[in-house]
C-alpha cells in the first residue's frame, strides 16, 4: 500500500509541473501580450521596449521559465501587471467566493444524488425510478450557466426571494452570505449531482445483482441489512471516484455562473486576466484550479486504500 501511495503522490507532483510548464509556454504562444494591452495600440516602439524590459519579457525564455519555477517553489507569485497588486492578495480575495459556491454545489449535489441514486436503484422500473432518471438526464443536458439564469429568473426576479447579483462575505453574517451563494451553488451543483446520481444508481444495481447478495436474500437477511451493510460499501467505490473527478464540473461551472451572478471569484478573475494578458495572475489561477483537481483526485485515490480491499491488502490494483 505504501508503494501505491508514493506512486500516486509522485504522479500528482509530475502533473502539477506539467501544468505549470504548459501554462507558461501556452500563454506566451498566444498572439498579443500584456504590453499592447497596458499601453494600447498607439504607444511608440520605444515605450513598448521599455515596458517589456521592465516586465522582464525581453529575457530569454529559459531565464523567464527558471524564474517562474523558482517563484513557484518559494511561493513568490509576483505582482499583477495591470494593478501592481501582489498576485497572492488578488487570489486570496477571490478564492473564498469560488470556494463558497463550490462547497454549496458539492453539498447540494451529493445531498441529492446519493439518496436519489439509492432510491432509484432499489425501486427499479417504478415511477420514482423513471422520475429520478429523467431529472438526471435534464441535469446532464443543461449547462450550469443556463440553470443559473433560470434560478435567477424564478427565485430572484419573479419571486424576489434571493439576491441575484454580487457576493456577501461570511464576516457580514451567515444568512446574508448563504443567500448570496445559494442560487449559484445550486446552479453548479445540479449538473454535478446528475452525474453522481447516475453512477450511484448503476453501481448499486450491479452490486445488488451479485451472487452474494442473492445468497443473503435466500438466507433471509433483511433488505435494510443487505442494502446498508453489504451493498453500499462496494457500490460507493466507483461513486467516490466519479464524485472526485467530476469536481472539474464544479470548477468549470463556477466560471460561467460567476459571470451570470456578478461574483468576482476565481472564474471571473481568470477570464479578466486572460483578456488583459496578465501573465502572473493567469498562471497562478490556472495552477491553483489545477492543484485543486489534481490533489482532489489524489485524495480519492488514497480513499480507495481505505474502501477497496484489493489495494488495502496488497492486491494487483497497486
């Protein structure tokens, strides 16, 4: 098991290095640059050269790349090219908003998906199963920003129950904070929950059809004991994996949903920094989002060691 964990950790570190390298060279391969954005098209060549020298863009690519790697290792992310603020301060200001939306999305998604998947699997081909399946298909087919627009229209405009623009910090009260992120969180969480619900249903149906479950039924084991003691543990193994991997939906969905609800989170920050060719901010935001995905998947892999006996007891999964 130790070898398995070390292998997964090394793989995560390698992926982060690959992302950092790809982001560095990818941004510089895009036509245009921060100089044109900051000075405008009417700037003189002399002014452009001076600014490029000031920003270090005239240095050879290997010097810029090595400086970027050293900055990452030392957690010195530099300053924004457009505002001269430390990049770390800008990201720290935006991150709680995206994290808040993501937390609500995960709670809503898993809170709906797991029970719905269990009910759907245990009542196969009943009306509630068909209803849950249709709801899951709708959740998969509607992008988060469209769900957000519908929620804002119904609960914000027509019913006037919740705010549809802006973000209230948690320091100003739990209720105002929750009200400001509830609709965007639900908008992101419903597509996420649809994926998890379908996996929960199919995985549980497969486990319930296993011979050992039929043997337990023949021995007179109650349906509750068969479901919660024998079936769910095995059925949750692929669900945990999918729930972790599909966190990408939460992050991607938050980008568009933040635009819909006017929330200045990481998604909005990423879009603005890319449009401004703000290399330091763009690099850090992409790397941070990638780190969340990579290390969430690492956590899922490590959770496997606790729930999958093939890994726990040194099976071939390692």
